[in-house]
C-alpha cells in the first residue's frame, strides 16, 4: 500500500526561517538521495488560514510518497534531510495517509496510487492546481471569502494551504471527520461553491488534481498540541526504527 506523507515544519527565529527558505533549493539533492522515496514536493505556505497569496515565512512542508508506511517512517526518522529540518524547526508534524481516490495530474504525473477503502476515520482532501497567469488576480480575489468560510467551519479538524510556486501553484489540504461533513461544505452555496463553478466554466487552471485519503497516523506537535484526531487505525509510535 503506497504511503503518502505530509511533513510540516514551523520555524521561529529569523535565522531558522532563512535556513528553511534556502532549503527550497538545497534540500532537493538530499531528498532525491533517499533510497525509498518515490515522489516529493518542497512547499511553502500561506498566512492566515493558509489559503492566501501572502507567504508565511514560518511554515514549510514536504509532501512525499513511499512504497508503504514502514518505508516512510524509516526515512522520516532516519534520513539526514528530515533530521535537519526537525533540528532547525520549533515544532513539526507528519501525517501518514493512504489514498482512497485521486484524479488529475501534478506536473504531468499522477503521484497518488489510490485503491484502499475508506476506513471510517477522518478523511483528508488535497487539491492542487496550476493557475493560469492571466486568471491569477481573479482567482486570488475569491480566496479571502473561501478562507473565511473554511476557517469558521466547526467540522474542519485541520487545514493548511501550501504551494511550490507562490501565486501560481496552489495546494489546499484539509481533514474532516467524515465524507458527509466535507460534502456538506462543498455543496453549500457560498464562496467555495461559486469559485468551483467559475473554475469549471471559465477554465481557470492549466492543470489540477484532487485526492482523498485515509488519515492512518499523525506524529509530532503542531500549534503546541499533540495529535488529537480520532484515528481509525493509528499506527504504533515507535521511533526505534530510525536506527534500521
């Protein structure tokens, strides 16, 4: 079963933030040299709820795929590149996911191997889009309303907006208690639904991808809190495999 991981890192001091920014280029070799990694993406993040065009210089992410969760954990706990990120960060968290569905492409490829059944626990949704430059101003003009609505929705367990290239490559990631609560948000005739209709009718994106995942495990601390998601199949926290 393919493992998808989203590792988030928060950096406090200016020196740490400058280090993290530099890693958007420098960490590429280290990630490429990890033996079992399949695909990986280095991403920055947005301010506020994350779904904004203003970069957040404190938060960075590594999205990666692996043959399985065991391979992912060995690399995340044992490789130099992830270790350096943790050493410079004030806090970090990794989510271990398995794709239940995926459609579309990312840089011309389909990175997520969907096939597992929903496990009854929380569901994660990821959207990735390459925005047409001539549409960028119109797209980001819609975002504040969407960000406000998702930030006020009590069903959202976790949310963040990340991306590889500011303003043109946008990734949204959110976790919901179940498929029904996520669908209710998508169907509600508010800023999000109107933006989705505009995306389809006016063809705002050069490329897009949408995927859903089981959230199989969460490790680390984020916003000062340990994981508190009601997971259906939480993996045992055993970092001793880092030495394997």
